[in-house]
C-alpha cells in the first residue's frame, strides 16, 4: 500500500486545489466584480488559477 502513497497525496492536493479554485471564482462572481479585463477578454479565471498554482508550489514540502 505504501506504493500508492504518492498517488494518494497528489489526488488529495488536486481535489483541494480544485475546490479552492472554484470557491475563489464563486466569491469573485457573487461579489459583482467584473474581473480582470484585457483587450475584451476576461482573464480572471487564468489569474485565479495562477495564484492557486503558485501558492501550491510554494507550499510544497521537502
């Protein structure tokens, strides 16, 4: 069973990151904020994804 430990940790991290991503987008959408507009394109989802991904990389342990 210890062979599946890295897979289990990766799955839990992916589920947690997905939940944080969708909750952040839900809060941004419900707040009425228009988001980041760049040449007519809404880049809010990309910005939130980058922040969640970057924080996940920073939280990586030894």
